[in-house]
């Protein structure tokens, strides 16, 4: 099958995962030929009748994975710009991209999980406005610019990244929010959608993708210059219960994942990021056999 690129997501809170297992999965994904490797950026999940659970800190893991791999692109899916001061996020991204020799794709978003904001003392109000201001700072700094700003939420006096970034910083936005997209689409290389946002279905993706193309036109951008990324939920082992399966739409399976990837390609996806149940070495190996 020609295209799209195929990425894979590593575990977040499906179970407690040791660094040794992350390392094995990252190296397996690279050796198997996956184009990209992704980590969720969250701090804590609680509520909704589920037990409390939390992942390791995403940027620390990304730095370790960057140093432990050579070819595969890596990135947060996606980094919440409200979790750290934006200039600090730019500094972290520049450092990880240096370690990765330019393989970091900086995925960004506004965040959505209110309990983790509350638990960690982070403001949850005005998320779109905070994103707009933070994104301007982050993208400017990683592009090597100096920034001075007396903004609504942040104040910076001639901040600059030193050492200056050596590598181009690819940017990706993961959102369907109008204000977030309005701020990001003129500048990002990629747009990403989570499978819930299009019901894990190529027809839903095509509709959403057409909307993104129109929003590109609305901000004066040629839609052909924006690459599109779609997450696809794949139930590799139906006996596993790491991730709840949807009831309103279907997950892909090992029998139809190749067809589902092909349909997403035909609907406009330049990359499909596989989100597996379970997310483990066996699933990575099995999916590699099927789709690579």
C-alpha cells in the first residue's frame, strides 16, 4: 500500500509502564519501520467512576526516547500549552529537538481535562485565549526569534532561546476548536485529529478534513500546504481491556486495519497514528506485520 505514513502511540494510563518497557517499545517501533512515535501529555486522570491514574511526565520521557532512538520521529500527542510557561515549553522542545537531531514534532493543544488542572493548581479558564497567547510565544521562540510581550496572561522582556535551535521545529496542532485553529493554522506543518472527533471512520474524517481545508482558506493559507494526521483506534486483542471500546462507532481490528488505513489515506490523511488495545510490544509487532 502506498502511503500514508504510519505512526504508533505509546501507553499513557492504560497500565503502569516502566521505563524499560517504554524503551523496548520505542526501539521496536523504530526497527519495525514506523514513521513516528507519540506520547500523551497529561498529568492525572480522576472522576467518571474510574480509579485515579496518571502517566509519567511526557517531556522527560520524550528526552529519554530521543536519546535512545535514531530515525523515528517523536512527539507529544499533544503538548498542553497551559501546563508550563510558554517560554519554558519552547526551551524544553528546543532541547528535545537537539537530542533528537530534528526528529521532534511539537504537537500542541489547549488541554481539556479539568480535574488535572485543578489538582496541579493550573488555571482552566480562558483556555482558547491562553492558547492564542502561548502559541505565539512558543512558535516565535522555536523559530529563533526574540520575544518581548506585555500580554493578558504573560509578560516577557526580550526572551530568547540559547543555545539557538540548530534544527527546524515541525509544529502540529491537535484540535477542532475554532479559536485554537484560527491561531495555529497559519503556522503549523500538521493538523491532527483524535479518533473520537471523527468516529474512527474515514467518512467522518473526510468531513472534518474538508472543514479544516476551508478554515485554511479563511486564514489565507493554501490547504495543500497543511499535512493531515488522523489517529485510528485498533482493537488488536479483543480479550484485552486496557482501553474502553466505543459503543457508538467501531474500532478497527486486525482483519480490517489495512482497509481502514487505506480509506483514511483516500480521505486525505497523510499520516495515520495507530492507537492500539492493548498498547504493548506484541501489538506493535502485530500491527507492523499488517500495515508496514
